[in-house]
């Protein structure tokens, strides 16, 4: 789309408010064209072949995640964690290791001591993680360093960019850079499922002339692959920053739909955007208000019927059940 391409070309030269205005124009156009696939794409509801359900016979699953984009987000992370704790939830916080801030060991330790999970979000968050194969290999070493140092299990790329073959180079149990349907992202092709799935590391033998494209640097790990966790609720930034929604009706409706189909509700909320109002002329509610309301709605409507898991627990489940969660290709 022309408007989208123009936006990405001009982006580095524009002031923030102009950038947001342009993104809003693009988002409104995408929304108008995507009504049959967003926020719900009916074709994504089928469970994987051989699927035998969630642990303890639960009806669906819920995973809460957060990407921390800048210093404002770091400052609000503890507030967000305490909000979730007060409502009986836990989540993962993904921090950028070499971006515009440094996350303190104290914050990471506090989060994990309270039952939260810490993950790695990109490396620099500059939009160039997958720009070249060699560049990615170098960055993968840095990312693996932080995964080890932080005791992390999972990874999510900035801007939901992805190359699921190259990701095998990361020492992770899961990647969470995909989605069921999200036409607003720079790589807008969805995975087409509301279930987590297992991605097996390609087996390469020496002298093999049929090496998959991009697989030349892959060292098979003991795990033999990784779990992919697509997010299935729209991101807070899409709903409130770009589309300027004044309610969380889309979140609630999508949650109900994923629950009805027994899938995985996975949401990504950025602590950075908690104070934002969708449209301050029409509603004074902030993203924080909408998110707290969503969590209350979830527990009041569905009680104990869903499996609330951290992403690493979900990845462990998928690994243990990989025969049921590997897509048939
Ligand atoms: Zn990000």
C-alpha cells in the first residue's frame, strides 16, 4: 500500500506527532480494508491435527505479555506488575537489552521473585534485526548472551519482524513475534492460528544439496526446535494509540471468540502506553483502565475455566506435546 510505504520512507525525518498522525491515517485505511480478517479471522480457529486439549481439561488458555519500549515503560513496569498481582495474574516483561535504556538487575530480580517472567525484546529495536544474514548472526550472539544472563526463555523481535528459520539460532524455548491476524504490522502476514505451535529445527546433513534457504548457520539444539506463541488479541498500541478506540470492546469480543474456540488468548500490552487515552475528547479512560477492566472481565466471566500460564510454561507444554502442536505442512 502506497501510504504505508511512504510512511516507512519518511519516518526517520518526521517529528513524533506527525509520525503518529500518519500512522493513524494508514491504520484507518488498513482497518477499512480488513474487516473480514480483523480483529477476527474465522479461518484461524481450528486446533492443530491431533490436538488433545489444555492441561487439566481447561477450556482455553491465557498468556499475558509486555514489551517495554523505552525509559517510560521501565518506570511503569512495576506499577503494571502490581496491578496484575492485585487481580491474581502474572505475566512476562520483555526488555530491550541494548536500546534507549538499561533494565536494572533489581527490577528483573523483583519481577521474577514475584512470579513474573523476564524475556528479551529484540537487541537494539532499530527495525534492522533481520536485515542481513551475517548481521543477524552477530546480533544472535548478543541476544543469546542476554538470554543466559537474564535466565530468559523467550524472545520477541521489535515491530514483530520475523524470520522463523533464522530464529533457530537463538537459545530460546519460544519466540513470540507472530500473531493470528494483524494487518497493521510491517510484516502483515499472520500465522493463521489461535494455537501455539512447535517449529522443528531442520536436520542438515553434510553434503546435503537441499539445505533450506537461510538455514546455513543453524546448529541443531538439544531441544530440536522452539515453540511459537502468536498473539491473538490486538496490541494496545493498535487499538488505542492508532485507532483511538474509547472502549475495550474489541478486546472483549476477541477474547470471547478465542475462548469459545478453545484457543490461546495472548495479549501484548506495553507499559509505555498505560497513560494513553484512545481519544481524550470522547473518553478519559486510559490504556491502564481498559487493561484492568479486561482482566476483571476475564476472571468474572470465565472463573477457573481457563489455564493461565506464563509464556515459558506454555512453551514447556507445547514442547512436551510437540506431536500434537506441530503444524502439518
Ligand atoms: Zn517493541
